């Protein structure tokens, strides 16, 4: 992978040193690996202790073999950030508290802290240290319910869950900092659409579908299975995220999706074709905050990042299946 953007001489031609928050997570670990393979020094920050968290251990195992990886078990809400961010070319802020359903409950304060207040801390320190770029991981959930047509970044947001509200607030907070007259730090917020692939979180759909097909816990199917999602393979997301640190255009939001939508029922069919086994299903009611369809208009990503998705849903699910089979 080439970490360069040839169109603007003021843009660094190589990411020498970066900070990745949420490095022990699904997307964060994939992003960190791609950066490390390109020779970038990665300060990987995550509050999950790999000595106590098996998922963090699995995600970090490969990263710790790189001499240019500096792991730091710390919470960005409480740790001193100046020494962490010092001398970084860019900050990839992926650390967040995910999940629509839990955000309705008593953990809402934790969502506000992890998804909004952490952004305030990051932006204050990044601006003080004059770090050139912050790339923020946002979510397609900010759009809310749509009519199934592609969501454009200029569409009016309509978040339908507390989680989605916090992600929209995080975007706006970053952009407000970047709009200050004396701002030294620019921002690109990426609205990820349903990311999947090896090491996907166990609570996410494709992991649950493939695990059920392999004979583990039956799939709890929320709703009627006709919900449409824009499933985006993690390697494609990583390429876009790195490009967002290097593009000369900033202080904007960009959709990162496959640009096509697939129903949950069709995902079950793909899993059956890949495994030769039907997916056992337990029917459940629809969840508050779930939207009927997501679909990204990826014109802006193509124009500003020179990016397009490369991995199909079937090919990506095959890779994820292989990973799960090898992990058993």
C-alpha cells in the first residue's frame, strides 16, 4: 500500500508517525497493521487490557511483532494526551463505544464520554500541538431512516438512536474546532457503512450469521430479514481511512461504503452457499433505533480520496469465514 497523495505538495508524502485510538478494536487493528506494513510508527492506544481481554489480545497479537508499533493501554478520556500525540503527523480517532441497542439504557453517560467528550480532548491537544490532520470514525447511523436511495453527505441527518446522536455530535464538534480562525488541525470525518471482515465484533450481523452456520449460537434475527445494509469490507475501509489522512481536502465528512445494498435474508443465502449449511434462526422483534435500509453515495470518496471499494460481499464473507474456521 502506498501512503501517498500526489496532488498537493503541502501534504506529507508519507505518514511517519501516527496515533490510532481504538487500536485493539476491529477496524483499528486492521488500520494499524496496514500503517505498520508501510513503515509508519503507530502509537496504538486502547483502554482494553490485552492481559484481561481475549478479543484485544487476538487483535493485537500480529501488531506486537512490528518494531514500529508502540502499544499503550490507556483511556483517552483520562490519560495525559500531550505525550501520546506529540510529534504525530495524524491522529486516527477510532475509539468509541459502539452499539445502537445499549445506547438507550443506563450507559448513555458512557456513550457521551466515549463518543463526544473524548473528541473534545483529542481536538484540544491536537490543535495545541499543531497536528496536521485528525481522521474521525463516524457512522452511517447519522442519516437515520431513508427511503432506500443513496445517502449523500449533504442530506439532512436524522439519527434515530442515542448512539447515532453521539456520532453526529462528534462530527460536528471536530468540524467546529477545525473551523476556528487559528485552527492548525484539519479534520476528515468518515461515515462508515456496516464494516465486516476477519475479527469483526461478535455482536455484528455477519459474524453472528457465519458463526451460526458453523454450528455455534443460532442467529437471533431482529425484524423480518428484509432490512437492507451497505456492507463494506474492512480492507476497503482501511484504504479509505489512510487516504483521508493524506488528502488535501479537509474539514468535511465522507461516506465510506460499498455503494450497494443487500438484505439480511440475502446474507443468510450467501452464508448457506459458502458453508453448505443452513443458518439456524431464532426470530426476534425489531430493535429500537434500527433503520430499514442503508446505502452510501460514494461519489465524494471517489472524487476526494481517489477511492473505490474493491472487495465484494461474497468474497469478503469468504475471507471472514476462513478466519472463523481457523480460529475454532
